[in-house]
């Protein structure tokens, strides 16, 4: 009789055998180039078993038509066939290649060509070379590959999805029908402008570098000269792009009240994404260049007036400075504005305006510099010392106390001036001094140590920055201070330092149009003098002085020309083949 579960098991095995037989019968033969032999191609099958209780009838399969014919014939598809009417090397699927070409191939560059990988079963063209034959031959197999994924596509019942739909081209016969199915056409220029603005507008109040600053109605305008010196008002201000420009305007003085670019409201009224522009500083300049600070930052309009037969326009924006504060995320949190208003007459036309915009990161303090990059006359020299070789330069937080000399006073007392110093400013030759009274009780070594500390001060630097914006970590670029001592050789005398002379040599660096001041050498010379031993009860008065001189060692500028371009052409290594 048999076991009760044996009958379903036999049915499942019979189903599997029928599927294998059907697949084997449908598998095409394998073709070998240059021979008449064929071999069967086996296909790996993955039957699906579904447990079913005994006595339960088998569920009918989905009723569907035959599988649609694939749009792409993998046997005729060759992705490595790049040369028309010519055999490509190692391209085993190239129809232009003959059996003689296949015999010299080293490998198949494309071993297999498949169709859509999402189907559960798909055709695959397999290419290989048989090197055991003489001559070597190409082997081509067209097999059915089984997709092991459980989410594969078994039957495609939507045939148009296998290819792209050809669009219907409008003509005189179907134009009316296409107009009824479409939403119509719009040729409105305003809609195009608004669409472009929406694309450029960030979805939040956060910006990236170079993105123009959006306002409530448009973008923040930053007048700049473009092709000429004339101001162009439609130039947008970009995020994190600091600018400082000058431009001119040709205006009619009679119509100055109607020109928006001259009014204060034109620059203070916009809002940068809900952040209003706040006027922090407002200065007024008269015709004789006198500046007056206005405490009330109310918006002033330009007015055309006449005095003494001369017409002039007042409250005209001469200088505009924006200061924008931003966060790490690129969000603008504060917008400040500084304005300089002045009076303009016909003698001052064309009008010159200055515009500046700078960005400051929130919760950070700007580091003051003595130049960017070159030194600016009147700013202190950046100096410091290196604690050990290979480390960075250590500087004091007080930029005016990094390189100092004695400060002169009216009483000329050196002891009262101890610790009182004045900074060394770039480009300023300075000299200072004082008097030091020494009694017999003070020995010569003690007096020498005391005077030397007065001249050098506390923490005399070892290095000076070559540029005003030099970084402390770039220690190799800093200029060392060459400290020398000059003293007479006299026996039985007390030698005391009496002067410290600092010489700073600098040069003009960079372009002739905008040269930058660069320090190339610093020398500190300590000069000593001898004093005879004084008698008991007598005092000695020592004159101590310090001096700083700046020497321009720039070489005469010579007009130079770029070198002619050289042609570095090399022939290929097999250029003379087969002669060499």
C-alpha cells in the first residue's frame, strides 16, 4: 500500500522531472567555430517546493499568455564591437571577426552578454576560447540563466514596458487632439523669471559659498565696476565673498532726488531672508570734507539745494559697508550697515562711490593683522620666539608688545621707565632714550645686567614675521633676529651697554601694480661703552638710547617678459618600426 506521504512526494518529483526535461529540450546546442561538433548545454534549475497537506488539490497556476519575446537579442548584441566593418581585438562577439581572427585572440574581453537581470529566467550568450584545438577556436553558447532571487520577474504581462514608447510628433492632423490632452502652453516671461528665482532661492535660510544673498523680493545688490569704471547695480552679493570696490556714476545733478542708487534707503531697506539690515554707523561729509557722526540713524533722502548760486545734492551715499554675521551652518544671523553721506556738486561729477562687504563668523573674534599680506605702514611688527627647534612661533596676545623699545618721558629717568615700552611700527624710524644714575655701591656686572634688561625689555623676540599675515606655524618662513654686540677692548674699565640699534630691511614683493612690503632681514646691535671706576661718593650718569631704522632694499624694477613656450614633443617608441 505504501506510506500516506509517499504519493505527494512522487508527484513533486515528477513535476521537477518534467520541468528539467522541458528545459533540456528547449536548450539550444553549443556552436564551436571551425568544427561540426555540438554539445548539450546544461542549465541550472532551481525548483520551488511548496508543502501541501495530503489530499489537498494542487492550486491552479496563474493563467497567462506566452512569455513575450525579448526586445534585445543577446546573440546579436555585442558591446565590444567598436569599429565598423573591422574586427576588434579580443571581441569574441564581433560579427566582423573570422575563424582566423579568433585563432590569434588571447581572451574574450566580454565573456558573457545577458538581457534583463530582473527576470527569473533569461537568455545569456557565453563566449570562450578553446586553446586546446589547433588552431584555437571560439566557443559560443546560448543558455538560459536562472535568477536565484526570490523577487525576480516570472512573467511580464505589460508588453509596452519592454521598450520605449515612441512619442507622437505633432502635425497638422493630430495637433488639435494633442492640445485637448495637454494643459496648454505658457509663454509668459514673468513665469520664467519667477521659476528661475525659485530655483536659485535656497529652501532654508542657509547658504553655501558663492551663492547670492536672497532678499525678500530679489537679491542683495552690490554695485561693482564690470567692463568699465561705471557702477553696475545688478551685481549680486555672494556668500562668504569679501569685496571692496570703487566705481563712478554719471548723473544729472538736477535729477539726483530720483536716482535710487544715491539714496540711503536703497541700501538699508532690503531684508536678507527675514534678517533686516541695521544701520550701525552713519557719517555725514560736508563739501569741505568735514565728517560729522549722526546719532539718529533715521533714513535720510537726498535733497537738491542751492547756496550762493551753486546747486548741490545733499545726503548722497558715498560709502556703503556691509558687515554680515553667519553661523557654521551657513545661516546669516545679523546684517549691519555703515554709511557715509555727503554733498555733491557739479564740480565733483562724475560721482565716485565705495562699496565694501565682509563676512564675520559668529562667536569668533577676528585676529588683527599688520597687513594682508604685506605690512601696512603704522602697524606693529609681528614677532615671537621659538622655544625649541621644529616648533611653531610663540607670540604674546598683545600685538603691540611683541617688539618694543624704550619710551621717552619728560623726566628722562630710566628707573621710572622700567616696563614702559613703545611698539615698533612698520615704516616709522624711531629713537628714544633716558638717563640712568649709578652710585658707587652698584657694581659693574650688576649695572651691566640692569642696563641690558632696560634696553631689550622682557622677552626680546628671536623671529620677526616676513608678512603682516604670516602664520605662527610656518616657522621656517619667519626672519630670525641677528643679535650682535659691539664693545671696545679697554683694560681695567667698566663696559656698559648704552644703545640698542634695530635695523629692519624690507623689500617690495609681488606685482609692480600692487607691491607688498616684505621684511627680509632684522639686526639688533647692542653697543657698549667703557666707564672708568668712579671715586667713592661720586655718581655716574649713563645715557641710554634705542633706535629703529627701516631700510628699503628693493631692487630696481625691470620690465620682464615671459619666456617663449618650449615644445616638449616626444615621438612614440615604435615610431621607426620596423626600420629600427
